[in-house]
């Protein structure tokens, strides 16, 4: 967890449950809460003018999401949707401001998380505009393995994303992503075990 449970409670956080596919906040909404995920998964996504969904990020338990707009006046750049049944801590904006004022180390950690996401977005923007599908997918998987889950040995990280989610995160059609994944398996860069990808 980014912020310890007892600290969240002391500043007014409440537990909130959301069923799978529930919208937690909509693109363009003004931020009213700091969110920290207790269990489940949440995706941040946006829709193109043609109605195609683009997944910006997927968050798992122990991570915060949607916090960057709390530091500014802009609305959410994407919608947050529960990928599974989820439980989150919701801390009202005023309580969040007081908390980070009282705990500068927590502010530093949240800032570090935002910086990591900005780095990821810049990296993936370059990949999507220039690189071949297999390269995009390997960059995503290596980022998750090495930077997020800190795995180093070959095939030790099991990817929990679906083929569709991998396609959405890399700006590909799902058919293209599936073909690229098969090529990566033949090259022994990944391993498929019971339909799950291991890197």
C-alpha cells in the first residue's frame, strides 16, 4: 500500500466496493477523492471519436489511481472502470491535502508514482508511433516484469492481462497482438503456460 490503513482512516478515508464493470469515475469528472486499491483491478481508459477504447493503464491491489488531477484543476483524462469486483479506500480531497501536508514522505512516494507513469506513457507513445507490434508488446511486458513487479529471472513473471488488454495497451488490433505473441513464443522470448504468458 502507498498509505497505511490507519493513516487513511485517521484522515477520513472510507472503504467502498464496486462491482465488475462499474464506472468509478468518468473521463472529464472533477476529482473529489484519493483512491487506493485494496483488492481487484481497475483500468483507466478513454474512447476515441470512433468509439474505440484505449486502455491507458491497469492498476492492481496496493496501488493508487486517479491522483494526478488532485494536484490541479483539470478533470480526469480517462474513466476508471472495475475490471473485477474491487474494494478501494476513498479519501476526500480535503483530507488528502491535509495528509500530504502532515506526511511529506507520502507526498514524495505519490510524486514518484506519477513520475513513473509519465515515463511509461512517454515510452509507449514512442513505441506506438514507431515500433513493430512484437517490439511494442515486449516493451510492455518487460516494463511490467522489471519495473513494476521487480522480477529478473526468465519466465518468472506471469502476465495477468488478456490478449485484448495487451492489444489495447499497445495500440494494436487484438488479431495483430495474437500473431505477435505467437512469434514471441517461437523466438522463446516468452512462454505460454495454460494460455498465460510468462516472461
